[in-house]
C-alpha cells in the first residue's frame, strides 16, 4: 500500500480565493466617481513600486461587494487575463465593475496595451450584462479615466 503522506522534497501550491457571500458584511458607501474609486484603491494597494491591476465589483447602487488584485507586475507592466477579472464578478453576482491599475512612474497616459485591454473588457462585460463603469489609472496623487465603458 502506498504511503499517503507527502515526501519531504515535494512542494504543493494551494491557490485560495475568498469571496464573501454573506449578507452580514457592512454596507459601504457607493463609488460615485473616479476620484472616489481612486481613493478606495489607494486604501487597498499600498505597494506603489509595482503595477497592480485591480477590479472592484459593485452592486446595483455602485457599492463595493468586493475587490480583487488580478495581477501584480513590474514597475512598468502587469499582465492581465480578462477571465480572471470577470470570474469574481459572476461569482459575486455583481451588477457593475471598475477596472483599474496604477502607474508607478506617475505618468497617467494609458498605453496602447491599456486601451486594448479596456476594449476587451468592455466587450466581455457587455456579453455578461455587466456594467463597466470605469477604466482607471491611478498614482499616489492623481488618477484618470479612459474608455470605453459598457454602461
């Protein structure tokens, strides 16, 4: 009979995703504009030396249901797989979403890759019936919105 205990030289990676389905969570204020969303993001992402791609999932009144760091990259990029952005939205039953990423350089200008991803997310949100309220780039001091949006 084989020994079920792992060998000492084996490495096991366990990926954990926690989404709160409980109705007991406190109700948060709605994210009404880009500046409010950027302030929220500054509160949840403290590492400003690397690019972070974050999705915020919202209810019908634009109140956060949850958020997820989809990717953490380098000082100049963070690769994003659209499936990983949208999957939690479906699981949470979100009505809307804000997609954002920071630019450690301080430059708020969206790259061609940023614009291409925004277009892909917009099309995917439309197919899912999910409102994409904003594509946002934020820095420590400023933020900017760029389209398109699935409203």
